[in-house]
C-alpha cells in the first residue's frame, strides 16, 4: 500500500474564479504512457484563468491531505454562480507502473453564513479492464449536513461491520462541517474509518484513499508566487522530501530569514546541510561556479528552550563566501525550488504545481531546464509562464493555452507539425487567429497610448 504511485491525469473546473468551464489532461494521459516525462506549461493572456489552476490545486492539496478548505474559499466562486466545482482525476499505479485504476475526486464549494464551505464531495473509480477502463463507479458521495453517505447500500454494509463505525462516521460529518475539511480525507474524520476497512472493502476504500492521502501529504507540492523565491518579509521557503524513521516519505519546509542569521534546531540544521549537499551537486551545473555553504556561529537555545545552532546560508563563488541575500532574485528563485525539482526529476509520484515558473529566471537557462525535464523527469510538473522561449523547447502536447472564452478556458494547438516552431505558431495565432477559440482579447497600441494620455489629463483637471 505504501509503495503505490499516484499521478495527476486530468483536472476540470466549473464556475471557479473566472473559469466558467475548463479542463485539460496531462501529456501522459493523452499519449496513454504511464512512465514518460510529464511536464505541462500553461500560457495565456493576463486574467485568462492560468492562476485559477494553481488556486484549485492549492485547495485540493489542503483537503486531500486532511487540511481545511481555507478562509478565502468563497472568493473562488464565479461571480455569476452560487457554487464552484473542481474535479481531479488521479491514476494509481503499482511499482511496475501498471495502472490500478482512475480515481476522480469531485468537490463543490458553496457559500454558507458568508463563508466558503464544502457543499458536496465524492470519490469515484474507473477500474482497469482489458480494453481500457470500465464504467465509473461512485465509492463515496457526501452531501454536507448528512449523517451518512451514498451509495446507501454500501453505507449500510460498512456500518454493519462494527458497532463503532456508525458513530465514527456521524462524528466525521460533524467534524467536516465544523472545520471545513473533507469528509473522506479529513483528520479525525471519515479517513480514520475508510483507511482501516478490511475484507471486501479494503481494495475499493482503504487502499486508494490511503494512497491519495499519502500522495497529497508527501508528493503534491503547490507553490504560488508567494511561496517560491523571496517573500515580502525577506523569507526564503525551502520545501523538501525526506525519508522517515519507518521508511516512508514526508514533506517538509524550512523557512530561512535572508536578512539576519537565525537559530535552527539541531534536526533542522542537519536537514539543511543534507539539502545543501544535494543541491550543490546540481546547482553548479545550472549556475556555473556557484555553490551554497552554511555559516555557523555556535550553539544557542531555540525559542522553545531546546538546543540549537545559529546559521546563515552563504553563496560560494571561486571560494569566496557572501550572504545569500546579496544574490540575484533569479538565483534565489532557483535555490528555493531546487530540492523539489530534484524530487520531480527522480520520483514518479512527485508533482510540482508552480505559478509563474519563469519569474526572475534567465530566459535561455529557463528553456534549457524545461528541455531537460521534458526529456528525463520521472515525476510531473504543471507551471504557468509568460516566457515564450519554453515553447521552442517543449513538445506541443506539453502546452495548453488559456483562451478569452470563459466557457472553454483551456485548449491545445491542433494541426502542429514536428517541423513547426510552437512559439511562432502561438504568436501568429494571436495576430491572425485560426484557433478554435480566441487566445488573445485584442488590444490596440494606439488606444492604449491615448488612454494613458487621457488619464494624465483627467488627473490634472481634478
């Protein structure tokens, strides 16, 4: 059970932010390949739904790992609707990369008492058969406020297996409603029941639900623009995967203060040294002659009164050390995500979802990185970008474009030959059209100039 591999297959959004409807599959799903590099870039005009994908994954990662919906959930509902829906399809595979089935988690977000709340959620499966995949079967469908779940026949069978399960599921429904967490995956909720089911329910419930929860906790990394690079408070967040004592994998994060030296616990200092050692192997290949070092200034007590050590990260160029805070934003951006990039490159179950991947990174280097990952990465990466250099380095199936049509937000270019330059095709489509949906809402440079002049004059008159 612990060795199962989970990968994103497809995501669909309805009435989510400025997306009335939009969906897309990962490249591996299109090609029906389970062990190929799976990199997907999202391109499009500002305000056309790219960041909506990142926000949807943020919500999914939180709920599937046992967290809450979030205080700002209501803001994700489209202004013309009363609810928003997210559907995420995951493929679960064994260690031989043989598919065990496609599992779809569906979530609807509603407004309750002025705040966002879970309306309904469900988990369904399509099992692998000889010709492909069978018909979809609903495993659990939970409607907020109910004490049980559908299908009712399955619910009745499950509660008959133990006297305590009925009470546990009743408590789970109350906990989910009170904390804004998932009934299926929530902490102290239904997950504690489903993950322990045996007998005839083990394969359908315990195995996939545990696998998806573990995946969200350890292998699905979602980074908004605030969580990669330097934050407004000059803090650097370093995300990483590590092996636990029991042989499993956990996801962690160390926050580094770039303005000042800081005190870390002995375990954090040890983990940071391991990360720096791993990153240095790759960093000098990405940025020639650059390595990281760790300056230590002796032992001190942490805020909790435990033994710690004062540290500062430095960059090393030609043997000379300077504090990392004096490096460029681009280098710090690369360092902030490098450990997770290593995981994506080497672990088929890791998925990195990152907004504005191209921010502050040199255009040519960005293209080289994407080229390397699209050819050799074992894991998955979904990113938004504005940098068109990537379009020259990536397969056409590895790019989707957001459109100006809220009812069909995401499309792939069609009729692209191997000899075509995708960047040139994209620019030509903006200028001349020709795609099934408009990918750029036309602007007029003369009109922009006139508007800028008028705005200045209006301000002077006031």
